[in-house]
C-alpha cells in the first residue's frame, strides 16, 4: 500500500478494523456499524438544558470479530476504559475528553454521555470510542502491567479486528499478509488476499512497480512527483494509473520551546515575534516550489489552514481578505527589520547585540532524495536573507526509551516540515495547548512545537461546542485569521501524495461516486473498496477479484508497529514516534 506517513492510518484502519461511522467526502457522518446516525430530530441525540448531551447508538446485529465472536456494545465500553487509562501512552484524546461515560444497556445499544456540547456527537469513526475484543485482551489488561500489555502480540500478528480483512501473517520489516474475512458484515471481500509490503526506498518501489511486483500504491507508499512522473513516462499512455490526492497541507512547524535548546534562546527570533515568522513566510516563493516540487502539475500552493481548498471557510477567508503572504522579499526584509533583525555586512541577519539566527531545519537526514530536496529548497530561501540555516535535523540518539526518545525528538530544531491534517478532530486541534507534548502526557501530542495561545484555545473550545453550522464557520474563520496572523506554522503547499495502480487493475477510481458506498471499505460492483484520505477528500480504489500486492514506506513500520496504548480507536493508531509503536495506535488514524 502506498501513501505518506500521515495518511496510511485510515487505509490500514478500514482494511483491518471498523467503527460506527465513517465520513463522506463532504464531511458528513455515514453509518457503518451503526444502524443509523443519531439526530436531534429523532431523539437519539439529546441536548440537555445544562449543556450536557446524550447520544444513543444502535449497532448492527450481524457484526463479528475476526475470531468469530459477536461484537457487542460492551466492547466499546471496554475500549473507552482502556483508551483513557492514564497508565498507557495514548495521544490525541481530544475527541474522548468531552465524554463523561459510556454505557451498554444491551448488546446492540451504546449510550455515550457527554460532559458538554460537542459538534461531533453524531459521529464515532476511527477517532471515536473504540471497540476492543474483550475475549482476547480484557484478561491481559486486568492482569498485566502496562508495559507487558503494550507489548502484547494482540496488537501485531495476533490482532483481531472487525474489518473486511484479517491479519494472517506479519513478517516484521517485510510484509503483512491479510486474508478476506468471510463473516464481514458488509459482505465478503472479492479480493482473497492483500499483501502490504514494506519498502525502504521510493526508487525501489518504482522498480518493483515496473517489474510487476507491486500492484497498487496508496498514500502510504510516499511516492512523490518525481516517482509519479517516472512511472507515468515508463508506462506510457493508457498503461496503469498515476495521480495524486491533496489529502493534507505541507507546512513548516516552528519550535517555540526556548528552554532546553542547544543554542542561545535569544537567537530564536521566530519564537518571540510574529513579525519574524511573517517575514519568513513572505520569503518563500511557493509558486516556484510548486513548479519544481509539483512535477507534472501534482501540487498547488497553500493559502490558509482550513479543511482544504473546497472548504467553505476557505472561500470566506478569501472574501474577508485574510492575508496569504505571497512572495515579497521587500516586505520580508522590512518585517525582519521591524522585529529587530537586519542584514549585516557579512550577509547575516543580526540583532542589536550582534547575534545571528541559528535555524536548524527542516528534515532529518534521509535516504529518500525527495526529503532532502524538499528540506534544502525551503531552507535556501531563508538562508539567502541571512538566516544561519542548518540542514539536517539531527536524529534522536539510539538506545533511548520510547518516552525519552519522543522528548528528545522535540528539541534541537527550529523548524521542521510536517503535515497539516484535513480531518475533523486533528485539524484545528493540532495547535491547542492540551495537545502539546510534555512530561505529564509522556511527550505525546500533535502540537510538537509547543505553541501556546490562550485565545486560540478558547476559540477552539467555542467551535467544538457550536452546533449551528453557520455560526461554527464564523468561529472557524476566526481561528484561520488567528493562525494567519500568528503563523505558528507556515502552510506552503498541498502535499502531492501519489496513488498508483499498475496496468490490469480495473475499477481504480480517483473519487467516490456514490458516497454512501464509500463508507469504510464496503463492497462496490463486486469489488472491495479501500478508502484513502480523509473526510474532505476521499479516494476510492476498487479492485477486481485476485490477490493484490500493495506497498508502503518501510519507515511506516517503524512508526506504526506493535504495542497497545490503544489510542483512541483500536489497532493502528497513527502517530509519529521513535521506535516500535503498537498497532493499536496505528489503527487509530490522524484525528480530525
């Protein structure tokens, strides 16, 4: 399976597991394991006078775990307990924190009691309350210490899920073999076997595609424009399918962690003055980057940190003239000066004390030429204007415990290229204080730069409790405006992640047609649908019956491998860490 580090989560999740709902391409919840979507009109989504809520879910009666055990509502109650266990390292719990309790009055009824208003009360997808196979893991959970539970084989080759495919074999570092699940509640998949291959180098992936050793590449393969263009040219017209899907924004994340850095904090001009960050954004020629990086028209420049170019809030931002910082060296130079940094005779930016700006950026050293080209290209713009840009970011020392490794990875850089997720729970939540890694949460969370803004957090809370769509969009516009002014991250371009199918694979679609049939890997025209992407942009990949070989970056296995810290949805939770990570985390994809 092909795709980038941030996006393979949904691909794996809906292959091996499932939940009550999925997201349509327009961001609406669709029933998957639920019989229907709760609504205020029907009375199964109740908003109480005190601001609390209750949602009642009816679960389909024909759902079975991969070991043949019937799913019950109690499996969700247990999953909720494990996900919130403070002894386990679980990140991105934003969607679960507003929940007061979860109840199972009977086997097919799940009741979620909410502490407050929450706009996603009528959804429970891969980011929501997870179902866990009690028959397999509850006894272990009750008897084992957290470390042993985290290392359980239940999160790897013994994994039991609810999806269309079940794990047959996992050869660590090489492949995961999946077999069609006969009792899958939406019908047995028409593909008998899928093999997910771990490939260490994107150029090796290309060679394997050309040799016929790989059939399909989804977002997890990390194929970029250079490789997509090569495949398109090698295959020629009408041979195979090559395209990209802008499922996320490529951004520069700033570090605001002044203490504990290996350089003088006074040289961190970007950390204490938004004018410095604004100058840096003006200094990037995004059109040039897209022309070079987006070979063959695969990419487009970024504007705002909305839920994508088609998000209604994007149109509102344009109408209200929220700034986009188009390339302007004169404005960049002036803003640097306003912030107290001017270019000296030696060509370096210096403050009144004569200090220079040490900016370690933007990627770790990598065998992937795409990574190195990207990092050097971004850094060169700031280097030209006098910043002391240092590439690459140094890796975390070997041998550290997982928590120490996560902590170490958050220091020693000034800016790093990352991805902005177009997803319900993880989108605006990426910058709130509660998602900032620290000792209390064992250095987990998406706000890796440590950005803290009380006003932003209040707006985020207001958004999550504003049920009226029009009113909520106005709050979202305020969040977008705040980010455009403060620039804790720089939205540079939509990430051109490749999706590829070799010649002979039929029914491979770039967009979902019937959105209802795209929910969670359903059967479409006698072909299994694998979902890639997020709620705002879905890609449906439909295959005819036959074994399928897919590839994805080998680095994914390092980031999404065994454990449990069941994240907020069972097996594979997406998160970026050093060292092995539970499949339980891998199954929980980026939060929306």
